[in-house]
C-alpha cells in the first residue's frame, strides 16, 4: 500500500494525506526497530498471539474497531495475517506440529455487541480480541462518541473481570437465573487507543499489524510463499477451459424418493 501499487490510493486521498500515511508507517517501523522488547508493541502483540494460539488453543482473533471508517480493516488483516502465515512448512522444509496463523475476523463498533459478543463473554471458545478506539471523533455528534468509548472500556473490562455469582445475586437476580448471568472473565483482549483516525494513525495501525505478522512468522520460521493460492489459480485455468469447451448432452435426471 505504501509502494507504487498505492498510486490509486494517493489519487483518491491526495498527496499530503498519502505522505502522512507513509509517515505513520515510518514511525511504527522505527518503533519496531529500536524499542526494547518489553515496550515494543508489535513484538508484544505478536508474542501474545503465539501464546494464546499455541498454549491456550485459541483459533481465532477478533478485530473490533469502534470507528465506522475502519469497517473493512478486519478484512484487510485477514489477507495480511492468513496469507502471510497460513502455512504448515518451515524454512527448513519440515512440517510444523503446532498451530500457525489464527483466523482473523471482526466487525466495527457496537454492531458486534448485538451479534457475537455473547460467545466471547460466555461461550466455550477462547477468542482473543483487539479493541481499536480513538479519543477524538471525526464527526462530533453530541454525547455519541463518549458513549462509544464507554462501550469500548466496558466490554474490555467485562471480558477481563466478568461477573461473579455473588455480584449477580447482589443485583436481586432469582437463584434459578444466576448461572445464566455469570461471566467467568479472564478472556484476553488488547485495547488500542489513538488520538484520532488520521492518515498517519492509519499508517501506524497497518504497520503495527504487519510487524506483528513478521514477528509471528519469524518465530515459526515460516516461508512466505502463497503456494496455496497458486494451486487454486492453476486449477482455475483447467476448469475455465472445461467450462468454455463444447458442452456434452446433459445426463438423464434421476429423482430419488424416500419414505
């Protein structure tokens, strides 16, 4: 996106905004290059991802941007993560005996709260997630942004600490309903809070996850070739020839009935 292939992006957003995005790339690059590991965001996030996937069996990561302009950001990360590290062969040619890339998915804002958050809070699967939020809105509208941020912090707090049976009972909940309202907590999440969604901030976010992927790929010594995609492309060439060839007479239709 920061190379020649990003020309269409530059034409759409203007040279100044494009250069601001490149500046965001650069600042995160320099942070990744120079910051000690204990304060290095891509390294810490990358290692956390390995920790949850390889030691706790987490198979997915949810990306939850509380900003509608980032509605396609989870889809961007799907390609970044799963195409880069979605492999089972290491650099030395041997097959891994541990999980590599998790499945990335997500939805923006409060949409997900009425969809899949139930599973994240009380389900049987461990789903690490990244909340992405901004201190200042791009389009101020009354108390809307304060309410949005309150939801971000409330969800991350609820995932971390949950609600005990004692807390549920203290709310006057009938005994038979208590187990249904208990949340175990101890569900992992990261909260990324930036000042505002600017082109520079977007550049930092993209570079942050790119370096996370690099960290995880390096730790697994995964070779960065997309051979799985190439197989599909090669098969498609054969299939398109079959589709465009002279059709044969259709077979007789058989109807199976069961009683």
